[in-house]
């Protein structure tokens, strides 16, 4: 199973056991590419059973309190870093308006409230820990926020690099048959389910969790990453570059302090310094949770060199009076001109620009 399939399975057992059909997810959260949990751009079909609610909103809580058809609520705790926004990608770096910050207390309270409502209303609370499981605490987001979910999905690191997706949870929610109705079952099948190599990798991973040196990584983890974040931002400040980071434990996102449409170029400057970012371009940094201080220091030094080079080359400057709004307007205009250019090939640029401003 993959993480996507683990989420599909968790939702299915929640629907089966609650006898309800609606799925609640929060705006901007990622739960894999399955259509029902990925409505909108990139999914050609409407997600009929999914309600996408505003994250950290009292109105969302009201929906949970009052509707009778909700089977489950999906939580991706990474959302706490940028509620209601998707993970940063290069397209979001065409201006500097993106912001992010992690308010642990507020998010903890919100999760506790959701937990309370789900218990009252017979809704399955699903923590999707595919990304953060074993990263932010040994017991994942459940331990970190002090909330017990009904169902939890894991993936990624648990398989130690092998393809993996896991669903676990309370017996009441994991049931896939009814004693009094033997034909009424809930399917959970797949050629690769319980694949021996993957199961062996998970076993090795879980055994390592009990080793003292791995346990040591979890001691003071949150504090260590908070200090590192402060240190990183102080070094950016010292270097006088308009780059800062916001972070949730060892997952960070880069923020830009000055309107600029070339932020996405930072990834190439970083690459020149030997730092290769994941596919989400310049927006996100996912550190190894057990990174040493020496390696962290080395990364900071490379970051300083990359940002200073980018600044020296003039790519942090877009004009003194330019605002993010101006940049977005310019980009929209350019997109329209490019589109018109495809519709009417051969027309001159000024003519097309005139057309786009009409
Ligand atoms: C929170 C979360 N859920 C589900 C998935 C989907 O997992 P997979 O890519 O293994 O299908 C991901 C993948 O990034 C994820 O971050």
C-alpha cells in the first residue's frame, strides 16, 4: 500500500463503521492523490462526498457539530504551519506574499475541540501521519498534540524507503465485518498488502526506535529545532538578505521579505552550493530529524552563500516601489498575452497587450 491507499482505507472503514458517507478535510491539506481527498486543480472529477472546510475556523467546528452525515475528519497536522494554504511550490514564489507560522498552542486547542466534537457526534477522527509520523515525536502528532485519534495512517519513513502505507486504529473503527450480517463486509485488499520485504523493513525501523541512540534524537527535539530556526533567521539577518524561515519542528518553509518575482531562483543558487531541494522548489525544507549540529551549521553557511550570491546578482530586487499586488497583476497580464498569442499567432505583442487590457 502507498500513503494514498492508506488514507483511502481509513476513510472506507470510517464510512463502513459510522454508516455515514461524508468526508471532511481542511482547506489546503494534502492526503494523497485520491480524488475524494484531492478536490480541485489536478482532479478532473468532482469530489462528491467531500466537504472541504476552513482550517482553524469556528465555522468548521459548527459544521461538525450540526451535520448528521459526516463519517470522518481528516487531519494533516502539517497544516498547522500554513492553515488553509497548499504546500508551497514554485508557482507560489512568483511574489513574496506567502506567510506561514506555527502556533502550537492554538492548533493544539483546535485539535482538542475537534476531538471532543468527533466523540460526541460519532465521527471518526483520522490523523494522517503519512508525512509527520515518527518525525515530530516518537508517538507522532498524537503524542505531540496530546490527542488520540480513532484511526491513524502512516507511510514514508516507516517503510525505511520502501513503498508503504499503514492504517491502524481503535478496534471499533477497524472492524471490517459484522457478526450478525456475514455478507456485510468492508474490503481491504491489494496485491502488495503485507508485502514481506516491506513488513521486514517496518520491523527493522520499529526495532531501531527502541535503541538508545534513536531515543536520544527525540529528547528535546522540538526545542532543538526551535533554536535552530532562530539561529538560521539570525544568520539571514546578519547577511542582510530578505530571506527568513518559519518552521514546524524539522519541516521549514522559506519566506521572502521583499516583493520579488524571482524567489523561485533561490533553488538554483542553493544547488550551486550543494543543497538540492525536494520537488516543491524553494518553498519547503524537510530536514532529517536527527541532523547533527555540525551538518546544520554547514547547511546554514551554504544558505548564506547562496542568498548572498543571489542578492549580488540582483535577483532579490524588483524595483523600489513595486508591491506584491503589482507583481501578481503583471504576471496575470503576461499570462493573458501569452494565451492570446497562442489563439492569434502572428499578432504583434503591443496589439495583444492592448487586447488583454480591454
Ligand atoms: C499527509 C500525507 N498523506 C498522504 C500522502 C500520500 O502518500 P503516498 O505519496 O505514499 O501515496 C502524503 C504524501 O506526501 C502525505 O504527505
